């Protein structure tokens, strides 16, 4: 077992739209209902976490988790421009109070892929005041709930919002335009920086950004160009400014780039181990990307890492190898302070629907939760880390 520092946080992650159910006032719901979109089916009731959160948190705590990452649904909190739902604020206060009561440290994401329908109608992240509207929302949430948000994450995976939504058309708004892809990437970085200032002004602390950092491979000079757009734009953008207090690293795969491909990526080479998502499994890539993510000089937390598979023995092997990669990065001097597995539960996986199984815990059609052997293995890893 690798050595982890005292106070290292262990846990798992979810996001509101993927687990709550009933989020019908955002751009993703509209995308799911559109037969011409890439979405395979509707999120529907999710896994009914909106009503079952207390039991879910208790289950995770019983498995030894010391931290949990979740998100707040912007479209519930601000259902119309400038209108704050007191019921939504009260709901999330109950949620965060229960979470704190379990002893798990909360990582609260304020934007995890979904935009309120009203902002989507105005152009989404291409609306001229998008960053301003987002920072206003962040300040309001912090003023209302900041006492219950030990760690605040502004935006989940800005690179993937831009890439999937504006280059590949795989997520809302379903656009395939390289120019808009690059523009939205810049807007999202600006939105994060504006949100950091707004959250600080509202009294919030320990603010971070969660970035997905695939290990990119391919031929130069195109490899460097793609690495800039997907990785370095965001790391460099946090350097020398108030970009927050910590950085979330999300790693899933090695990915090959190809300038001749319509969307600039090539399939993995034959013989490479793949997940249900078709992603190439490469554990050492997590170690490499933690080193790269250390460049801005911020403490790092692995805020997502996991595998989509029906074979839970693969998940156990994935957990062991990737936790070992984190331990190796720490031994090499990288300041990593926590590991949050994606995901806590099998849930709605965006355009892929409910087919991919990322969870440590299975969810039956009647919403019964069933911890998998990988959940027990993760609990063993957590226990062992505290015994060293």
C-alpha cells in the first residue's frame, strides 16, 4: 500500500443531474428530449437521490468514506433570471447539513454541466454576460450556503463542456464548430476567475476548479496544439492570478489525437484495454497528469477517477492501479491531498444514458442500493491507508 499523508481525504463523487431526478428546467433535459440529439434516453428520475440523500450519505460513510463530492443544480436555485428559489436553497441546506453530520467533508460543485433553460436560450456560455451571470449565482449560493461548503468547486471540466458541446456536438448545445470550441474554452476560464472573486466577496473559502486531464498522445505539432486547448490553457490560466486555493484533477484515459479526424481524435490502437466508454486504460497517465497539474502550485485533489464496466473485478483492478499511481505521485513530491472515485453510484451518464456502469454501488430499478465488491475493496484501501 502506498503511503498517504495524514488527513488525506477518501471518497466518491456524484452530480445533481446524474442522480437527483426531475431536473426538467435545464439544457440537458431539453437535449435528452430531442430525438435529433446525441442523447440516448432521458435522465428521468435519476436514482432518486433528491429524496434518498440521507440514506445515501449514511451508506457511503459506513464504507469508510471521509469526503464526498456533489453538485448543486443551478436551474433549481435560479429557475428564472434573478429569481432565487427559497425551496431549493432550503433543500440544499438540508442536504449539506446531513452530509456534514456524517463526518464526510463536502466538495460542492456549483456548475456540473447543466445550464438553466433561460440561460441556454440566451446563448449559454456564448451569451455576452454568461460569466457575469455565473459569478452572480456563485455569490448568492455562497451567501446562502457557504457555511456548509468546506470546499467549493466552481466549474466541472470546462474543457469537456467546450469540447463535447461545441466541437463534437455530443453534449448541449450540440454544436460542431472549432472556432466556437476555442472561444467557449476561454469564456469558461474567465467564468471561473470571475466566480473565484465573487465567492471570496461573499465570504467563501477553499475555492477550486475541477479539470479533466487526459494523457494525450500523437504526432507533433498537432499534439502540442491539442494539449494547449484541453490541458495547458487551463493550467496556465491559473498561474499568477487568483485562480483559487486548490485544483481538482479528473483522469480517466489515454487519448490519441489526429489532425485528419473530423473531431481531432483517433481511436485507441488495437489491443489496448478499453472501458465500456471505449476509453483506453492507462494507470500511469494519472501519475503523469498529476505532475503536470502541479504547475500552478496549488494543492491537488483527485476529484474524479473511475471506470465504466459491467465486470466489477475490472473496477477493483482499476482502483488498485490508479490509487497506486496517486501514491507514486505523492512519493515523487506532488502535493495530492485526496482521492474521490467516480462514481459513488451507477447513474445517468449524459449522452450514454444508464448503460455505462461507473458506480461502486449498483442501483436497482426500484432504487435499491447494492454495494459491489469494489466498494468493499475501496473501504479496505481506505483502512489500509490509515494504518501505514
